[in-house]
C-alpha cells in the first residue's frame, strides 16, 4: 500500500472534486438520502431529520431498533439549520 504524501493527497482531493463538485466547498450538499447501514441508537438519522434530509437506517438488533425509533421520534426538523 502506498503511503500518503503531499503529491498523492493532492491527487486524491483533486479527483474527489471531479466526482463530487461540492467536496471542499462551503456550499453544503444537495438534497439526498442519508444511508446508515448500522443505525444503532439512531444518531445519524436524528441529525438527518433535524436537517430536513431523508434517511434510511438498517439495524438487526431489535433493542437498537426500538432505541433508534424513540430517538428519531423525539427530534424535530429545524429549518434554521438547513444547509441548502
């Protein structure tokens, strides 16, 4: 595996900007769906909901599903936080 250095880090960041033009900018991100394949207690989904984003969480443990559902239900969308 190649070690990171100033040259290849710059190459990585340049290629990321071509793939995702918003990377490295202060413009925020376009609307989309946040995917959390291991939702656990639901922190990522709660933040997505607070920011007005769609979210999809996957969890196998029924105890964490219940915990995540309660946490997400307690959060409200806060338009003043919207990054659009």
